[in-house]
C-alpha cells in the first residue's frame, strides 16, 4: 500500500485482502520484520493478562459460548500457514470424538466468526477458541501430535462436563490440571 522511512528503517504498509498491517525492512534489504514492538509501551497490558492452563492455552474467564446448548469450538487458520496445516487435522481428529456434544466452527481462509477471532487473537493463526473459555494462538507442534490430541480432548471434556465419558476418562489426569 505504501513505503516510508521511519527510525532508520523502511516502513512498508501491506494490504492483504481487506487487512492492512505494517512491516519493516532494513535499508540494505537484508532483514524484514513482519511485526514490530514499541519498547516504550508494555508488550502486554496488565488487564489483558490471563491465566494459562494445559497445552499453552489461556483461560479467558468468559462464560462458555454455546450454540444449540452445545459448547462451540472455533478454529481459525489459512491454507498458506504451515502451522495451520499441522494443527487442523489434529483438531479435526479430536472434534470427531465429540459429535453431538459440541458445535465446531472451522474457519479456514474465512471471515466467519470474525468477532470471536478478534476477541481472542491479535491476528495470528492458527487460533483455537474452545468454548470461549480456553484459547491459544499458535499450534501445539512443540507438544507433538499425541500430546496435542490429549490436551484438546481434555479441554473439550471440561466444556462438555466429561461427555462422552469413554473419551474423557482417557484424559482425566489432564482434565484435573485445568
């Protein structure tokens, strides 16, 4: 969209679809900074700090969001994101175990549920919002696929009051840590 000079760097205003954001590049063109932080401001506002729980998920303190009396699990990602490509099939595998107990909103390259996305993410993907109670921006790749499945299962069990019981009893130790 535009280029200007700021603090000895080139400030590049990028527009992708309808979204705009700033990136910075060194004058020699060797380094590109996709995100910049103003070090004169705190990185995290104190009132926005939340407790963390298993799997690097954060606890929002919000009421459980429901659709047709079932907790809603939201997924936000893009086809171009390698971390989304890793997370999406893992999450889909887990939510299949909860058919009839949850509502799953898969938002891949979509503006659906944008108000939920902007509330729980500053734009990063993948983002998972479990019942508006638990959320994480980023994938569970560092945990590994099996542990990520267990974490996701435990969080959803916490939302469904341990239903289905045969699925939830397998991760009771994690549910107790939430």
